[in-house]
């Protein structure tokens, strides 16, 4: 497989890999490293790529596992990273988001969600995957995905309502 | 879209029962400038989703092909060297100076045989002193006579 063929396969979903990694790792730099790592792994196993039924789903699962490993190793190092106050001064996108303060609130709320719910929200509401696809990627069954999704959406709405009414009071 | 529908969709949405198409409708509705005041809180949520869809991965990924050293080329090189060696050796050995014309060959052979005999004769002539040795040995024959004499004497004694 040449580099060009590989890029043709990988290009359509590399941003999705990056966004999922960022959703889990929060920091942009770490997400970039994780994405790079995942793509390198794919490249090194490029002979096997044709055997995979769905390279995209496979890559998403790989990203999830890789990020979990990263988070775990961080915990074992006793380095507690408090994600919610992580300052990301890198992207102009972030600034764009912060222009709208309540949009920024949403990102805070999502960051506080449990990892499973965060992933499900990411894959469904942002990447717009099918529920079955998500279940496949996360090694969960369809109902569990739906339950996580519902819980996450309700939590976001409740917290938004709270901040909203605090703002008024 | 009718407000009632949106509210129904939102309820379905919170239970995780909406289809992707229905969710797209919700996103479209909440990306409008103005929404119903009591639904205002949903707006930042859907806005956030839409903004986050655009984030891109821009870092360059170095895709280096691993250089695997192919050992089979060593054997190819070895065979090539071997063949070259055999070829060179055979060309050198073929040139033995064989003479094709029989007359010249005869002359050459007699010439070299003559040389052999000449040097051989020289060698044998140096061995002439061996004759002197024979002469010396023959003069020692009288010792036999002495022995004969003594043997007769000893016989008489017995």
C-alpha cells in the first residue's frame, strides 16, 4: 500500500479520531499526540488494513483504548490533572467558542461527565454516528449506548438550566 | 417547524430515541437566530455540537516506511562474486602456451629434452670421484688375505 492510498483511507476520519481523543484527554496537545500515535500504528499495520471490515470504526476503538491507557498511566503516576481548569490557548476555535459564554459552559459541563457518557455524546451528537456503530466502537450493546446518551443529554440540560437560572438571579 | 413538534423531539432526544435525521432537525432549529424563550437553554448545547464538528487535526504525521534490510541480496552478491572468480580463474588456466603446429612443437620438445640431457650429464660428471672411492676400497682387499691367514693359524691351535 502506498502512502497516497493510505492517506485516502485515513483522511476522512482523522479529524474524528482527533476530536474523540480531545474529548477524552481534554488537552489539544495530548490529543494531537494520541492521533499521531493512532495513525502511525495504522500505517505500520498497513498490510492488514484491507482485512478490517471497517477501518474507521476500528480506528475509533483504537483511539478510545489508547486514550484510556494514557489516562490510566497518568493516574498511576499520581499526577492528578484537573481537566476542568485546563487552559487551552492554542486554537482560534477555542476563542471562537468562548465568544459565546454559554457555549463555553457546555464544554465545561461535558468535561465533567463520566468518560463513557462523554464518548457517547461525542460520537453521536458531534460525529453523528449510528447507535449500532457506536456500540460496535465502544464494545457496548445498543441499549447501554442509548442509556448513556440519555443520561448525558439530561445532565447537560439540567446543568445548563441551573447555570442559566443562576445567571438570572 | 411547529413548536409542539420541537418539544416532542426534545423529549425523545433526551431519552436517546431520536434518529439522526430528527437530531439534524433539532440542530437546524436551534441554529436559528431566535428560538422560543423557554427553549433558549438548548441553544448553546446545539451550537457547541456544531462548532465542534469543525475542529480539525492539522499536525503532520511522518509516515516513514521502515527500511527492512533484505538478506537475500547478500546471497545474490555472493553468487555474483563466485561466478566472477570462476570466470577469471578459467581464463587464466586456459592459456598454457600450447603450441598448435606439430613441427614447432617437435623442435620445442627436442630443445627442452636437449637441455635436460645437458644438465643431467653435468650432474653425472661431478659424480666422477666415486671411482676414486672404488679404487680405495679395492686396495683394502688385502685385509681379506690377513683374515685368511689368521683363520688358518686358529685352526692349527684347535
